[in-house]
C-alpha cells in the first residue's frame, strides 16, 4: 500500500479543519459550563439541608443557617515570595473560585449566614483607609447575600490581629467594627440563642489575666467591655433563664482546647488540631479559657474556624465553682472547613445548620441538626481536566493540519516538499496557531459571558 493511499484512508475519518474547529469549540463550551458552573451546582445540590428524620422535608418554620469559615480573600501581600504577575493571577483564580462556590451555595436559599472570621487575608494589616475600603468592597462583591438574608460576622486573627506587630494596624478592631459590626454579639436565631465571641480578643485578655494572677470574674469587673466580661455577663443572666442555657450555640473563630492527640473524625484531610502559637495566631484557646467558656455558656453546640480543615470533637463540661458533679455535660464542637481553595485543603467546604421549632421535633430527635458540605477540588479540575483537554485539543489540531498539508502535497505531486523544509514547517506552525485561536475564541467568549453575567 502506497503512502498516498494511507494518507487518503486517514483523511476519510478525519473531518475537515473548519468542522473540527467547531467540534472543539462545542467540546470546550460544554466542558467550561460543567466544570465552572455545573459541578459546583451539583455539589451544592448533593448536600441538602439536614433534617432530624433524614430525607423528610423540614418544617415550614425551620431557620436554615449557612456557616462559612475563613474565606481569607487574598491581596497582593498574601504570598510575598511570588512576583506581581503570579500573585495577580493567583488572586484572580481564587476570587473566581470563591464566586463560583458562593453562586452555587446561594441556590440553597439560606435564611441567615454566619461568617466565622478571617474574612480577608490581610484585613489586620496597617494600610490606608482607601486601600482597606477597596479590599473590603472586593470581599463584599464576592460574598453578596440576598438583601433579605441577614449576614453575621465574628472577628478572626486575620481581621483584627492577635498580639503585637509593626505590620498590624493599631485601629484594626475599630476598623472591623465599622465594617462588620460588633465583635461580641448575642443573637436570637429561631428558638436558639447564638453567642458570637471575639476569640482573638479573648486570647489576649486571657494572657493579661494570667499575668495579673486574677480569675475571670475579677478580670470581668476590671474590664467591663472585654470579651471575658461579655461571656461572664451572659452566664450571669443565663442562670436566671435555664431555657437560654439549654439552647445556646457558640460561634468562635479559634477552636477550644483539646488533648494533643484528639481525633477529628474521618472527614478531616490530615492531622489534627494541636495547640500552637506564633506571630498573629494561636491554634486553640488555652485550657483555662476553654473551661471558662464551656462553664459560662454551656453550649449545645460550638462552631469554630481558623484551622481550615474539618474537625468534629466532643468536650466534657466540668462542674463550675460551687456546682456538684452530677450528670456529665458535653458540648459538641465542629471546626468548619475553609471555603477557599487557597487555605491548604483540596476540598473546600461549608456547614449547614437547621434550627427547627421545638414543638415540631418528636423525641429522641433534636431541634438542632447540622451537616458538613464539600465543594469541588479546583486544583484537580485544572490539572486533571483542563490541562489534559488542552493538550489533546492542541494535538488533534496539529494532526489535522499535518494531514491536510500531506493530502495537498500528494494531490499536487509535491510529497517531497521540494521547497525549503524550514519554510514549510513555519507555515504549518502558523496555520496550526491560527487553528488554535479560531478554536479558542468561542469558549473564551462563553467563559467571559459566564463570569460577567452569572457570577
């Protein structure tokens, strides 16, 4: 069989270049729509609002709370080792990933949203008011709750700082108050009391208290506007209302203390949460502060952030001063995954919390039900989907261009390519590059429309 015959047989199954370009366009438009929108929507749909009785629909008066941890929207300071161009590209990729996640999650129609701190990666940094306003507006442009859905925030160490550093803004806490609200709050969510505490502030106050050698009650009296005083005040009032104590939900950025080898459960990607401190951070509250919080609040459940990975643990609440050791009380703590792909977890996530009217929940079910949700692995989408698909598209177009040149040369009796090989090669590469551009502009346009009008 001659070479010309082989080339003719190869051309029989290969469509014309214009048809092939259109096929690749359609392939990429479908690929982009699915992996930029469809898979995010699918992940959100696969994580319904939790119900005490499994798949049964929730009662009509259920309050559905979305809990988001550690968005840490990046800025140009986030990765000092990266050059300006790479940092700009990183920022754009992470911002877009957050927008896609938020778009998908909002389709679950929450009734309230709780941010567990670290809204902005460098919110604590000393910068001009104009730069902070621009940074804050970027955060708000990504996380846009519906106008009728309240959003609540509590401070993280990346928002207000922890400890002292020349890099931290002296007025970081005041700036936080002006943009996100009070750092300690008591709310009523459905038929539950929600306590939002300033955990970085509590860490600093606890260190001062220990240095002074006084107990928490004494510190609260000396510092009536402190986080310790806020918690102590709640405990004092709650003693007069046992119903308030029994349904309290604690929201804290920094997790509570636990044994060094405490197991976080099967949903954690790696390791566990261990005590540790450094410039601007502390992994957990101290043991003393944790006991103070547990005894004062006696929460039915605790939600924390900061660690970025998931952790599920049960704390034992020791009897308080003057209390007898009766029935052992426990508090369930869930550390919520970061919603950001840039925080060291391959699968970002969020938490759903259903708060049901007590009279609609038959024993032994509880009026509070929660469930973790996972988001797509954006890095795997890029490395395992987009990169192989791009290489395959380039290879197919190059093969088609070479086949067309070979067929034309055979038809003209020029199989030997009597003209310059270098000129022929350059001509093929230019034509191939043109094919790639023609194949790419439609998917890129579709992607641009999606980013502009959907996200």
